C-alpha cells in the first residue's frame, strides 16, 4: 500500500507523485544499514526501474531518509515523532532528511542542495518499520519545496535498492 499526497516543486517544475516505495537500505552511502527511506517518483514502476538498474528520463525522485538510534547509537525501529535534519547516528536521536534527485531528457543527473527549512514528522509506523506514514514541509534555497503526507509499505529487493541508490543514473 502506498499513498502520496505530496506536492510542491522539484528543479523548478511541479512535482506530481506517481509511485512510492518503502525501503530499508543495507549499504546506502547516505545512511546507516537498516535505516528507512521512502522513495517517491514522478514516473511509474519505480521498483521495476530499480531492478533493471535504470531510470526513466525525464524523471524526478524524492527521497525521505529516516533513522532512529537507540541509547547505544545503533539503528532501531522508527517511532512516531519529529525527525531532525541534524544528529544523524548520534545516540538517542531521530534523524530525517529529504533529498531531490532528477534526470533530465538527455539523462543528465541533478541533485538538490541541502534544505534551508525542514520539518519531517513520522505520524504512524508499523512493527519493524514495515509501514510508515510521514508529513513533510521542506524548502530548498533554490526555491523548490515539497510538502504533504505520504504513507508507504510497498518494498523492493534491498540489494537492488542499495545498488540503485549508490550509483549514478542510467537511462533505459
């Protein structure tokens, strides 16, 4: 099940969500193993794209990265609450960040700069972080912004997700 009521703009164009996945990367360069990410694409069949190692051009992807650490600093299941854009990996912390990436019609890769205002709230979470709902209100210095709600529980092969998130876009 995936439901997205996100809106706003990415790279100066309106962002209209088409497909949503919930993933738990194991070797993503931007997060610790076992963290949670919600991927929201403005193109169809995101898992199929990931499994093929290719992306649809033009296309844009919103990545909501979430990580909760226990008192010992290890990644633990998410819980309901506000997730801050600083403190990633510190003991007893909730970290949340939103990234924008895109591929233009010529397959040139674009990535957003850091946000200058960010609010990420986990509003519900299933056992083992297998279902997650969040509200976001994130603004970028470029003028882009993403806001709204998204719920996700649909996953994709974790090894393929790791490879996809750690590589440069390939158009197909």
